C-alpha cells in the first residue's frame, strides 16, 4: 500500500492536479465566462459545491471516526496546530501589510491559515515515512469535520471587518450550502455508501471536476472585475516566500512540539504531516461561499501553499523513512548458542 501511495508523489515535481488547476486559471484568464453564461456557470458552481460536501458526508464512515477518538491526545494536538497555531501566525503576518503584502493577498493568506488539514496527502506522506497511518486518517477526518464549522466561524470573526465578504451572512450561507449537504450525505450513507465505495474512482473524478469548475467560475469573475490588475508578479514571488516561512515554522512546531509532548516516533510523523497541511479540496469551495467576487484572490495563497506543502512533504517523508532503524530478524536460539560456544572456544 505504501508503494501505491508514494509512487504518484515521486513521479512528477508538480502535482498533476495542481497542473490542472493552473490550466483552469489560464483558461479563465483568456476565456472568462461572461454575461448570461456567467449566471448559469455561477449556479452550476453553487450546485457543484453542494455536491462536493454531500459526497464528503456520504463517504465518511461514522464508525471509523468514533473508533479514532481513542487517540484523543494526538487529535487535539493536530486540531490545535490547525485552528490555533496557524491562525495566530496568520494574524502575526498582519504586520507585513502593506509594504510586503497587499491587503487582498493578506486576506487570502489569513484564510489559508483558517482552513482544515488535508486528508489524502497527510495519509500518503505518513505512510511513506512509516508513521501512524490510522492516526493520520482519523486526524485528517476530524480536522475536516471541525473545519466545516470552525473555518467559517473564524473567518467571520477575523475577516468580518476586512471588507472581504466574510460575515455572519456568509456564515449562514455556509450552513445552507455546505453543512446541510454534508449532513444529508451522512444521513443517506446507509443506503448509498455501498454504491459510493464501488464507484470510488469515478466519484473522485467528480470531486476534482467540481473543484475545477468552482475555480474557473471564481477566476472568471475576478478577470471580469479586473481584480488581477492589483497583483504584480513580484508580489506573487514575495507571497511564495512568506508561505515558505509559514510552512517551515509549522513543520518545526509540529515536529519538536510533538516530541516535547512525549509522542512516539510514528505518532510524531502523523502529527507533523497532518498538523502542517492545509486542505485545498475543502478550502476552495468554502472560499467561493465566503468571498464571492473576491474569491479568485482569496484562494490564490491556498493554491500556492498546497503545491509547496506537497514538494516539501515528499522530501521530508523520504527523509523520515531513511531515518527509521531497520529491525534485524531474530536469531534462532540454537544459532545463538553455537555462536557463543564458538566465541568461548576462540
């Protein structure tokens, strides 16, 4: 299983899905949807977001999530990293405005700090590094569940006065467009769970295709309104540098913090990857609901951070795997006695 998970990570320096996202952005730049077609596309995007969270709810095994509660110290540690340490660092980055980052990109950076942890890459990297895969699965799942509630709440609290569109009205919209479909999926899981399991690969394409549609509509709206004229290439380079520092701080915090809390090696690996990652799959749909017309700039830091965490995570996972001591096979009792006799005779 580890080979299957690690193989896609080492094949290309750029994640294929990120390449598809960048291609979608370029399509929106040169061929943005306009006029009546934009209204239809916006409605399709809203439906795609609801479908995404319905599928998230329908695919989540409640029994597995409850079983994972036994490792509560690890899960609380990951949640603290995701929804406490990350937001505090995002607030500290407010000092970079406006000389280093413009307000629009800082809003996206802060939103990035509020999103839940990712599941898929955390599991893949934890497996590659020979860590606690079961803990990574549960930690990512709990973070995604908590993020449905905590991310909009934190956005309303920290971004409500920034003019970015995150407010109590947006919070209500999140409940109707995200939480309600998610709960509906959970309620219907008993009847459709088997179907979803049998067609997991096709539904994975639906998930990713829905997000590509959301990105296209969001960036098209940004192009039509001229928001991209506010960002220069130099600002993007600076943003990548700021995000590299943010990722480095969180990796150090999760690595050394988990060691200080007394976790074992496999648990420390799970905490390092689950606590330092951010979910593109959950963050993109949430941003379209929270930011509306400004979503294109709001999701840009998240897209860049996602690619950065994949590249750094792949290197770290391989390094962790090499550091694990190799257990020697137990020597048969007879062989051990013969060796001792031979040494004594010598």
